[in-house]
C-alpha cells in the first residue's frame, strides 16, 4: 500500500485510482507501451469498461491538479524545493503528454 498525505481529503475512488495509474503504468512521456499498460492496469483493477474511459478523464484532471498545486504553493516548503527540483515542469510535460494522447487511448478503452 502507498499513502501520500500531502493532499489527503475525501474524494472519489477514481481520483485515487488515477494517481495509481499515473504512477504505476506510468503515464509519463518517456514510458513505453502506455496504451497497453493502461489497459492491463484497468483490467487488473477490475474496472468496468465505462469506468476505464472515465478513469482516463480523471487522470487528465489529476495530473493537471498535481502541476497546479506545485505552482500555487511554489513560495513555501516543501513545494518550493519540489519546484526548484523541476517537478512543476515535469508534471506540466506529463499533462501535455496525456492530453495529447487521451483521444486515442479513449478509443482503445471505449466499450463496443
């Protein structure tokens, strides 16, 4: 089990699953075979087809939120150190990468 308390709050199950997909698939720009790995992740988690498509949309939102939290809090620690270390730029690249590919990934996941 992995727990990240920085942004802990009540929320939707898919919000947390989206972070797991982003991290474990991973959805980063340099990762290979993301479409297939995303599908395997969804199938292994037991998500129904409609939830798989929604998970991709939630992942896009979650990645954008990761970037926004870093930018919004760049003046204070621990975020200032993360921003100096390139994490804001990294999450911005991930955001662009996933948004650019979301359409083709969504087609692959769509039921029927």
